[in-house]
């Protein structure tokens, strides 16, 4: 790839964040630009922590996978059999697999199809009260199921919140602690975690939202602590480690690696976009697959993708709401042709 063209795009977009492209597990392009803290002119670096928003869903899926491997859950386990919360509006047939694959039919508390102002979305209770999965239950919409379980696909943050509730009830521990014990620790993702927005550790980028001709941080636009549908902070190195250890069968069993990474849900008709378990999968025209995770929140945009056939992967993380997208598209365009170096 002619990396100078990507460098030019980074400058044209005033990109704020980090980029890494790897081939055969080795970096072939890396860039860090913009500021982690604009007011104090603290620059982003390759070691900076960033929010990854819904990229967190892969870790939620893997945490559930660990419980499946331990015999404490199964993909076919019905949700109602492992939580004490009464949810009378939801079908009794909903399983763990339905929640993992966005095929439950549950209406979403954060339905992106209904959002009118992404950067200023609010829920019915203060963000600072959202510290764990069960805190979200009061804001679940009182609407009918979108479809019967297994009869359709609809991206659903509420479903992943319920997976967090399942994890807490099965283990008797805080969801965030279980992720740390089951995923972050064993995978040696030492710089990742569910950090409180008002207690961010050193080398963590603040998220920025455009505000007229100026900007503001996203501290008043997100839950105080992330949960099972999003909110983890991570780094380029930790995300690469997560993928590597997943594919090597070091996090969940090889059987679950195959299951989670297989095409499961047709996510958009004829475009080749599918969902597996905790990850998106795009089938290209030549039949090759791109597995990826992504996330978007006010002041956060993120995508990390893997092409197993060509042994290429990348991550783009930005501490702005839209910053990652033009960069990720440019990388996809070139890597989709199998060109690197």
C-alpha cells in the first residue's frame, strides 16, 4: 500500500487518534495524531487508552463463552432460566444465542434507527447512575417485540445488557469484574478496563464532541462506567492481543472460536454483511471474509478488522465521534484488494 496516501488523508481529516495495520502479526503502518487532552496539549500516542464503545460486545460475548466452556451456560439456555428479573413483555423462548446474535427481537433502549441527535442522546435517568447492567433495566422501552426470537436480525444493545445481567446472576459478581477475571487478565490486556468517566487513569484520551465552532468533552454524554453493551477503554496493543488470543483458542475453546466467527445472521440483505457472535462479518465478492468489531459513541469512533485469509488486520480508534470512519474506509479499500507493504 502507498502509505503516503493514508498519511495525506489523516492530515486532510485532522484525524485525532491512533492507527495500526499488521500483516502476519507485525505492524506495517502505525500512526498517532491529535490530542488526548486538548486543553493541556497532551498528544495521542500508540500507548494511549481510548474508549471503544460497542467494540466491547466482543468481550461480553467471550465472557459468556467462558461460562459456556465451564458448563455454566449453553447457547440454548433460555434467558428466563438464568435471571431473576421479571420481563413479562419479552418472549420466554429467548436464548443466550439469540442475545449474542441480535436475533432476540427485543426492542432496543438505544435504537440507532430512532435517534435524531446522536451526540446528545439521553436516557430517562442520569448517566452517573448507570454503573452496571441492571441499572439499565428501568430505561428499557415498553414496546412490543420486533419479531419472534430467531425470526429476524435487529442490532440490540438491550440484548447485550441482558447478557451482562446473565453474567452477574450466574457468577454472583459485578459484570466488569468478571470480564477482568475471565478476559482481560488471562489475555494480558493490562491497559484495558471499565474506567469511570470521572476517574480516568493516566494516558487515557478524552472524547471530544463538536460544539458549534468549538468542542466539549463527552463526560456528560455517556454512562459513568461502561457495561456489557459498550464502554471499555483499550489500546492498539491490547486489541491486537485480543484478536490473536481469540483465534489461537486461548480465550474460548476451539469449538466456540468456530461458532462465534461463523456467519450466523444476515444483517443487511444482499450487501454481504453478516453477524456472528459478538462480531460483524463481511463476505467480499471474492468470497473472502472480514471479521470486525466497531463502536460509535459521542466522542468515540472505533473499528478493528481481521482478514484471516490474507493475514492482515488493523485497528483505528479516534477520540471524536466520526474520526475513525474515513480512515477505516480507506484501509478497507486497499486491504480488500490484498495489497500491503
